[in-house]
C-alpha cells in the first residue's frame, strides 16, 4: 500500500495536561513528516497544545464531556476510517481505546502507552477511577497489540501489574525537537530575566502534591537566606492557593513567582541558572529532559520513576532524596555557585523526535526491529478539525 494512503490515529483525551499530551502532539507531526496521513482523535478539542499541532494533522473531535462517553464515537471512527493503527496514551484513555476496538469489530492494531507509575499514582489519587486502575489494566491491557512504558521504571511497574513481562516495551517520549531548541533562544518576557537580576531557580509542572513544590519553596527559603536568588514555578493546578499561602507565610512574595501556564517554557529554562524537579513520583518527566536540552543545570529527586534513568544515575545532573528540604537547599546553592556541571548533548539525544518516531513506526506498521538513533527533525504548526465522528 502507498504510504500516502496509510492513516495513523492517535487518541488523547484533550490538548490539556502535560508531558503525555505534548508527546502525542509531537509524534503526530513526526508521523506526518514520514508521509502518513494522521488523525489526532480527542474526546474534546480544547487545550493549550492544540495550537502546536502540525497543520498536516487532522483533528477528529469526538465532542464529549468525559473520556468514557467517547466510547461509541471512537468505535464508529475506527469502523469508518479503519486506520492502519491506533496509538493511545494515559491509562483511562487506553482502556476506552481497547473497548472501542472490540466494539468496532475491526482489526486495527491498538498500541497503549503508559506515562506514569500506576502502582503509586493509583494509591495517591483521591479519585476512585484511579484507585481501581491497576485492576482495569490487569484485565484489559492484554487486549493491546503492544504495551509501551515511557521509561524503564514505568515498564517494570506495568510488568508487575499486568503479569505480562514479555509484552511491555520501553519507548521514551519524543521531547527534543528543532522547534524546542529554536524557542529556547528567545528572551523570556518575565522581568526577572532582565540583565543584572538575581539568578533564577526554575520548576515546571502541575501544581499538585505529586510535584511536591511545597518542599521546593521551603528549600528556596533557605537558599534565599544564603544568597540572592529568585524562584519561578511554571504551571497550573488545584494546589495553587496552598502554594501561594506558603509563599506568604515564608515572606517570599518578592522572590517567588507562579505565572501559570507559559506558552514558551523553553526560553525560561535556557535563561535560568538551575532547573529543579522536586517530584514524589513520575513516569518520564519531560520537563527534566527539556531543561537538559536547553543546557540548564538540573537537580531532581530520585523518585520512582524516570529521574535516575534520565540522569544516568547522577552522571548528567544532581540526584537527591525526595522530600528532604535541607538537601535540596544545599543542592540548589551548589548549582547557583556553578559547581554543578551543565548536561552534555549526549544526555538528551535518546529523546530526540526522529529517534522515537522510528521506534513507534516499527511497532505501528509492523516492522520487527527498532531503529537506532538518528538526528531529530520535525515541524509544528496549525491544524484543521473534523467534528462529531
């Protein structure tokens, strides 16, 4: 079959969120670069990453309020368009994708991608849906043609949950693109990045307990008592009011900024003195890789899973214990003193877009061997929309 006639589909709840959604947007553009027709199927076509989708990628808006309610429309999409393969990410969306494939009675291969350490995130979540997720995964992931973890730690966790040790593969998220490197060169709009200002400590992620920005703010209070510095935490979430209250309690209002969602976080990364990942758990923390690609010194908690794998056991950055304010403060101080080396280019090469696209095409299209590393090339742009499928 002519490749121009082959269609690949990606299923994601929306364009909101973090690393998972961003990774799928990048993959869609990478598949389009290879000449495939690409459908980006979403429960609802809204969110900040929508504007980053490649113009060649068609948005299929199922237009439902919840992922589970999109089941019949996703099944209909599979019956009508019969894509070469369906790639889905995020646990609850993966379950719906597998159900839709059975409901549609088609032979479209389904590849599910897990982005988080489910055994931990399910225990920590107050939502019943997340607490029962390990049981749903154990029951239904066996239906998938391929099961992918976005890090070795996530894959190990999935193997234990599913009992399918030979079925789980590791493919990293596509993180580093030419567009990212170009955006990193832009001077940030935030006034704290002006010349002559104190050095910036940067963090990024959802404002949730998982990211443990509480420990970061407390550690920064100790750092500021030692040397002039400022802290910026990029992101939004339900924990904003709690974090803002802590900033006021510690009298850090003049030195801590929570600007919310930032369209170009890479410019912030490239112009910061140090990037900190303070999480209690992760899957494969995209922001850590992005900061490394921007040439920024990095500090990360040795949480399950991802940071140790990304930093090669501490070779490419500073690994510290979780929820240890004193150690984090010392690590930040050391980095601000210039004693923590910047990550080399080799540290982020495995996460280059073309590398990851090669690996996904090898399983989506049915090739057997995963290609080796190649240089990253990709384009990102606008889009057009097909509604109500």
